[in-house]
């Protein structure tokens, strides 16, 4: 069961790495969040798009990440207790003082 990959309607199954090294995938996966947030240079975005065109596994992961972001955006933020809010405020102020 551990070697089975869950797929959802409209998604593809991952395939073995073909034509590139797994290390390239790791490099792309490390940057996908910044890629989705438009935080990367055009050159790096072009490299990622080229990799995604050649790598169905990374494309599947990107689709999953996009779906996760959409789901999280539609969820309300959890409310904090007064104690947690005060602790968070202290941590923020402490971090700001070290900058």
C-alpha cells in the first residue's frame, strides 16, 4: 500500500524521471512556491516552465500545490486565544528588535 500513489479525478499518475536527473526536480520543487507568488526573475521562471514541460511529475506537484493554495485561501483563519495572541505579539516584537 505504501508504494501506491493516490490520484484524483482529472489528475495524472506520476511517471519515472525521464530525460533529466531527479536533482533537477528537487531544485524546481524548492522554488515552486515563489514561482506561484511571482517572486522569481523571468529567467528562473522560464527555466521552471521548461522543466515542467518535460517533467509530468513536477507538473502534477504544481497542480496539487495550486489546488492546496486555493483551498487554504477559502478557509477562515483560526482565532487565537488571548494568551496565544499575547505570546505571538511578544515574539514579533522580539524578532523586530533584532533586525
